[in-house]
C-alpha cells in the first residue's frame, strides 16, 4: 500500500501573533490587522492537559500581604514623581515615549543621577549613543554620580549580564527599539524583537525588585512604535510632549497601575538641561502695563493641574477673495465655530471678510472646550479694536446657540487665577464657591459676555448697519 498521504492535521499552519488570524501559507503582512512580520508558523493544535505542579508561593489572605515592598521611591525629580504617583515602585516597568529631540534622554539621565545613592545603584544602558556621548551630556547638565553606571549595549544577553554584575535598583534603557536578542530572528526594532526584549527585561525587573525605565520610539502618527502588547505588559506608560520651538515640555500619564492617569508634569528645556516647573503658568502669559486689543486670559486644566494661559487674536483686512484662518496652539475647528457664533449670535459681521490669526502664548495647546469663551472674546476684542478689562479671565464652553455652558473644575480654575492676582472672571452660571476678594460675573450666553467690551464700540454697530442700508 502506498505511503500515507499528509493529512491536513499534519500540515504546518501560520497564525498572526497580533490578532490571531490563521492561514495555510506564510504571508509577510497580516490581511486582518495589516501588521507586518507578525505571521509565524505553529504546529497543529493538539489536545493537552496540564497536570497540577508544585506551588512556588503559597496563597495567603490579602490582608497578610506586606505592602511595604511596593512602597514608591522618589526619582529625585518632583514633577516626574507627581505623574508616577509618588515615585518608582520596586519591580515596576515604565515606558516613556516621545518624538525625537523632545528631551527624553536628557530627562532620564537627570533622573539616573538624582536617584542614584549608596544603597541604590543606577544602570543607564544606551543603544543609540556611545558612552562618551552620554558622558558629554552628563557634564553639560551636571548628571554625575559615583553610583551611576553607564553601558553602551545593543545585545539583550549583554544587558542581562550587566544586571548580574552591577545589581542596580534602577535600570534605564534608551531605547527598547535598539536592542535585539540573538535567539530571535529579525532586525532590532521589529515586533518580535521588541516583544522579546521587553518581556525579558520585565521578567528580570519582577524577579530582582528592580525598577525599569524604557524609552520608546513613536510613529509619524504619534503612537508608540512596536506591538500594542508592549503597552499592556508594562506597568506605566508616559508620553513626553512638547513643541521643539518652545521651552515647555509635558509628561502625561496614559496608563498607571500605581496612581492616577490624569496627572501632568511640566518641565522647561534649556541649555543646561531640563528642570521641573512647579508653577508653569508664568510661561503662558505676557506681562503688560496696559491691556491690548485681541487678548484674553483663561484657565485650562492639564490633568488636575490648573494653568493660566493667554489667547491672542488679530484681524486685518484681507487682500484675497478667501480670507486666511491661521491658528497656533488652538484647534482650527473650534476657532471656526467661535467665528460662526460671533457672527450669528453676537451680530459681529466684520469677521467674515477679514484675515484672522489666533494663537496661544508659550507653546501651550488649548484643546478643551473651557477655552471657548476666551477665544470668542479675544476675536471680538480684535474685531472691535477695544481691549478687555485688565485682570480678567474667561472660563466657559460656548455652544452653537450662543449659550455659555458649565465646565468641570471651575472652583479650582478660579482659585488658581486668584492666586496669580486676577480679580475679575467671566464664568457660566452657578460657579460654586468663589475665592474671597474676586469679582465673578456669571454669563448665560454670548450677549452677556460681549457686554464686557467698552460701550463706545458697541454704539458703532448701529451706524455701520445704517451705512450698509
């Protein structure tokens, strides 16, 4: 009898490690999730049962678990401790991602030096630079310590050997996409390599009680490069944000198993390094003796932190049939909405045929609806060429019907404005407790809000209407 033909059960199969899609032949790209290099061969499914094994650690009531082993240790940088929830927990793995040149390596080198001590060694592994290049940066920012060890490695086995030799309490790897394992095929930065490197370092961190900070690259869309599984494996995911042309840098928590995810750390990047800003509101304001038309102040919430920011607007006669609409630090769609509301509900018709420029001060980005009222008042002030009263802040969301809606955290916003010396505020109705000595004007719609503009300018509107007739 002829030899038995190969059955379907004996044939190799291929499966995507990202989404689980299966196929009978290998493909370079998964048709289901569109991921590259994730289709791998696996054997025919077999029914297996796992026998009970020896227990390594006995289960105990949760009340008898020693929580002191998970006590956070400070990094030496208060703004980073704020985002982490108090500091680095032993065994925790933190992923810090950001665009190139935003200051990730500078911040982590500063953390490495400040967290190093006689009882807690720090190992800084760089895969993107040489050891001498990192030393030059350390000299520039003053990040030198006897217990700070530096290694330039791109091999995972060599990094694990450094861990056995140095026995650090904190490991910093810059970056996870530059390290490769000789046991896994593929170039460094590939999905399989990133998954293997991260998994090995996470296991080492948990076994040793060692905190680990991993630097991650981002794609052109701003997402963390590599498999999505990487974000699920680590304990904390932080995003480092900031405009390279501005001094302000923000560290925002996206995932945190040990604290809140709505905290934001503020930093200032300069020639001597990077420093935390406990009170960053001054970066977003322009100090003037007299008010200027087209400017309005608001209070935005970055996480749970209130920040006073300035919105500026400028309107000029357009020289082209389609007037320009240029924004910086503001969402173009929301500025367009405010222009439509001012024209329809505020009866300001001079905006439609003029070039309009709107921006924020200091590189801050205002995306929350609470800045709508400030944007609308800045545009109205620029159109009428009349300044708003001095020491005035505007807080509120503006709807398409012209109503001013309530926003969250009004009391915290007013307290921050009062602390910085502002005495007047425009807020939606029912703001709650108001700081003593601060005058608050409650507005229900844009008509009430526009009454803060000087009266002579409001009298010109009927004359302009008569001229149009």
